[in-house]
């Protein structure tokens, strides 16, 4: 016996299967996009930690130069033993922060090495963030066009619509055609015949069609929801990219000004024109601005790269 699909059910079954395959490919694109974000974040964390460690190591040199100047003034009778101790403590603190930065760099590098063993870890310098080349509307249009989440929702809708059409088609029962053979009269007569059976429809098929139609409406709402969520996310990311770029520029200006002030104050202390407390205060301010600038640079680059990844302008993330 074999059932025969009538009413275009075979074509509907093919449509359901093809929609399921396309949905799976779109979901694979979403997974690749998520993995690309993780890779970009970890790469930026490593470069930011590396740059922070290098700048803090420079601060160790400045602290040691300050200690040397204090010791010189101590020998000349212009500084007390207490000031020498304070300067030594400042050197120790600078070394401690540089050690913490080196440990953070080692952790970030180890995480990259374990997660991506084939990735060549040739550390470039952390590049300067750039302004976005597109408007919010252009970013939204591009990301919606290549979004795996939207495509997955659209394919889920097509699959649900095809499933609904299949359920409606099932209200017309499929006949089952069979061939049978037998023997009679003590096997002296052979009997060959055909059989045709048609199931009787009931309320179950109607309810199944109604449920499939409701599932299609849920899938349609899912497309709208994914589209709105991406539009909100793009607007948020564009705003974050612009604000983080401005924060980085201000932090770099503050770092440059604090560095100049620290160098001038150290020279003034060497010449006896400033006291040690002023020098240490200016140095701590310079250290704070260095950390803030490194963090702001990484945040600005991260915001830009996330937009590029979502728009598939940095890496091709298609599943086909």
C-alpha cells in the first residue's frame, strides 16, 4: 500500500523543507556573527592591555626619575628623609600598577592563544578610532539587509505559512492505493487485486489547520519584533560609537596635557621650584588620564567594529 499526496501536498512539503534549510543557514550566520564579536572584543582587550602596560611602564621611569631627583636634593640638604620615603613608595606603586597591567595583558593573550590557536598573535599597535562613514539610516538599511536574525525570522514565517497551507490541504484526505494477491481453492486459483482506501475527515484536521494559521501569525509577529530590535540596536550602537569617539578625543587631550604638566612639574621640583606633594599629585593625575585614554580608545574601536561586523563589512559571515 502507498498513500498518494493530492492537492499539491508534495510541493508544499518541498517548500517546508527548503524553508527549514534556509532558516538553518540564517541561524548559522547569527552564530558566526556572535563568534566574530567575541573575537573582536578579545583582540581589542589584548591590544588595550598591551598599550596600557607600555604606558604604565613609562610611568615607572618617570617615578624613578622623581626618586633620583629627591635623592639628589636630599644629598644637597634640600629634601628630607621623609620625602625620599614618599618617592620610594611612589616608585613601588607605579611598579605595582605596571605589574597589574602586564598580568592583564598576559591573561588576554593566553585567552586568545587557547581559544584561537591558529591565530597569528603579532601584536600591532592599537589604531586610532575613526568617525563613522555612514549615517544612522544607512547603517540601519545595510544591517537589516544582511541580518541573519531577520532572515531566520523571515524563513520561519515562510515555513509556518507553508505548514499552514499543508494543514489546510490535509483537510482533503489522501487516498491509499494497494495491490494484493492471494490464493483460493487449495492454492489452485490465484487472486490479484487493487485496493483503494480513503480516510474520513474529522474535526482534528480542521483544528490542526487553525493552529497552523495561528503559528503563522506568531511567526509574522516575530519578523516585526526582530526588525524593531535591530533598528533599536543600530540606533544605540551608532550613538555609542559617536559618543565613545568624542570621549576618546577628550581623554587623549587630557592625557597630553597631564603628561606635559607632569614633565614640567618634575623639572620644577628638580630646580627647587615645586614641592614633592605637588609632583606626586600631578603624576597621579597623569596616571589616571593614561588609564582613561586607553579604556576610551578600546571602547571607541569596539563600538565601530561591532557595527562593521553586524553590517558584514569587516568579515563575510554568510552561511552559503
